[in-house]
C-alpha cells in the first residue's frame, strides 16, 4: 500500500522546508523537497558599492552568521585582485573556527539530538547509573549522582505541569528510539549545558568583529583595531580571553560532544550506518587557508570532488568555469530569459521570481511542474552533497592527516566499515569529528596571531581600495565552507557598482528539487529507502533530513495585504 506523508514545516532547522514522501511497505519509496520561502537578496544588492555587499548578504542567515559576509569579501577581493595581510587571514580563520564549533554543537544538541534521544524516557533513569555511564564516557566534571538527580527533577517539573516547554511535541516513546533511560538522561543534561556553553564562545566574534551575529568584515582584511597595550583595541588582555574561550570550547567538544556522539553512534550503528547515503557525490571547496586564499593546497580542509563514493580518486573543481557549475530551474519557481530548460553559470545567473505553485488551502505539490523556491545546481550535470560529510570524505580520499587517522580510529572503535560514512549516521558523525579538528586548529591560529602581532599589527590591505584604480568591468567569486557546506558568491562589477550578484548556498545543493532528467538531489535521494514505522509519526524521516542541518533562511513572516498578523504554527 502506497501512502503519502507531508511534513510542513520541517522544524529544528533554519528556514521553511516541506518534505513530501511516498511510503510503501514501511519504507520511503520517493521523496520531494520544497523550499517554501524566498529572499531575493541578490536583487537587493544590485547597483550598490561592492565593498558594502557583505553587510547585506550577511543577513541571509543569523545562524551561520558570518559566512556570507566572509564569502562576499572574498568575492570582491578576487574580482579586484586584493590580497589580505596574514593577521587578517588568521582572525578570519579564528572566527570561522568558532562558528564551526558553535554551529555544530548547537546543531547536535538542539536541532538533531532529539531525533535520537527520548527525553521523557529520562524520567525512568537511575541517576546513580546515569552518573556511572557518564563517567565511563569522559572526565567531564558534571557527572555526579546528585547532578543527574537535579536534572531529572527539573525535567519532571516540565512533565508534571503538562507543559514540556522546549521539549513539547516530540515523538516520545517511539519504537525507533534505542538509548537506555540513563543514556537519555545524560544526553538531556548535556543538552541543557550546551545552551549555556554556546552563549560564551560567540564572544570571540564580538572581540574581533564587534558583535554576534553578523560581525563586521571589510574588503581587504578585518576591521579590528589591534594594539597589545591599548585599552580600547584588541589588546593582550582580550587575546588571553579569546584563548580561554577557545580552550573551553575544545574541552566541551572533547569531553561532552564527542563522547555523546559516540554513545549515540554505538546504539544506532547497525541500522543508521547503512541508510541515508543518497547521491554519494561529494563536493568541497575547502577552507581555512594557511598561506593566502589563493593557495588552495594550503587549506586545512581540502578542495575536491568524490564521485559515486569512490575513495580512490578526487576530482578537481573550478567554480568559475561555466563548463562545471550551472543552476537549473526546471522544477523551481523562477524564470530565465533563455527558458525553463536552460542552465546558467552563476556569473550569468538570474533571480527572476515566477511563482506558479498552489494557492491556499494547499494540497500536494505538483511535482511534475515547479515545486520549490530552491534552484537546482549541478556539477557537470551531477547532483552533489555538500557539508561536513563531503569535506571529510574528500579529505579521507586524499589521505589528508589528521583527518584520515581520526576517521579510521572511530570506525575501528565502532566496528564499522568505511562504507558506513555514506549514511545518515556517517553524516552526523562527520560533523562531530570536524569539530574536534577545528577545535585544535583554532588554538593554532590564535597562537600564530599572537606571535605575528609582536612584529606586525596590519589588519587591512588598502591597495586597490580607490575606485579610480578599478577596471571598468570586473568579476570574481568567493568560495568558503560554511558549516553546512560549500558556499559560493559570484559578483560582476561595472563602473564601480554591482552589476550582478549570485549566491549558491549549501542547501541549494542539498535541498534542491530534481533536475529535468529526474535525478534527485541530496535530500530527496537520501530519504529513499528510509524506514518509517508510523507515517503519522515520521521520526525516521526527520533523522535523515536533520542530519544535513538544513538552512533555507532564518525566518519569514506572514501578513495580509493590510499588514495584519495572520497565523502562527506550533510544531515539533
């Protein structure tokens, strides 16, 4: 029997996503991913000074916060031939590393953990047994019997009041949950601790960028005033404070996040280490330069493409080549001057809205026609997955260290083959392993910055800042690895103004509708074969979708033509 299920909106993500799935014999037979909101910031920045665009595009998302701004200044620097000082590169790397740690840990605990952790089950836990289990996991100090008894008491107040608060609406008691009550209690305790931890680490962005979210950037470097002896600058005291926050982040990752991740992986590996792989084509632009952004060989996260899960070969990628990357709109609510079947490289991309979808009340999507606000990007006409798993797969295939040894060690510990990487659980684990790597790199960047500042305090390269020196026309692209994957901004500049601007973001790759040939993109492909115990409680579907950490945008508000409030939907 074929049954259709609709999850709209998918919650615990950034933005608005709808998934329609067809379930047959207890498994998903087909799936359709629809982005149900549109921003159009590409149109907003046309005609503006390209040096100001970072401030606009940074507002695309308040969760991956600085990545669009960083990618924008890289695009303009690429177009105008601007190289930044070493100190600015180190500060950018520190800020990006902090974002990775913050974003990955928040995703694991607050967006994804509840797919694996049965919160209500924790009420049946023995606090003493939970304490023993936690102490076996790591040396994290908050592991006493009394501590877990207090956490359990707080949780019991939520339940007895009938108001689960942040835990309301979950599929508690679902048979797909596998952790013991004690393991669930440990995870809930760390969920609450992560809420407190994440408030502190983002202060690094405030030190170097003035605020969080949306810290400040500048074309040519970083707008941070550095003077080790000046009270109103980034001085020695503030640098010590930054290192303290980085050390605390590393400790939290090593002693809380990674042990919890391995605990969950051990419980779910037999099933979820085999499903959810999807397209098994992986794209990474690479990031964390150590010798200037023009030297991709210096990146700590390498650049490349792995096709069909073949770890024996890594293909090069040239984002600026129209023969490689194109965006299609065959199933998207846009129009191109060349028609619906055309593919455009982002340098020549168009953001021309053309909504042809259903009107309220909404039924099922007409998936034979347009059904999403997301375009469909392809690399040489192939769908790609981007994100932590893609980055780790590319690094592993290249034999890059310490990435490969870290992956091999975890696979050995769990008793899993390397093929388990290509799965829902592999995608979730990759995010944690990357956090461990980045936590170490952040401290290296900090120490290198402190050493550099002893002889060179430059943060900005002012060369080519004068518009009179610019060519009449220029174009460039900025690449980065946002926490959720490969991010690219493309800019065309004419007579000192932005002529065209296009962004191809991670969820454009992962969450796009299928192409004209019917080839699924990553979300849709990964859901095929996913078991669903109860279509009315599609916990398993959420596990796989959340493993990508989707980001469509931060928020959208509904109003009628008079500007009145319309509706609020509460959903888990």
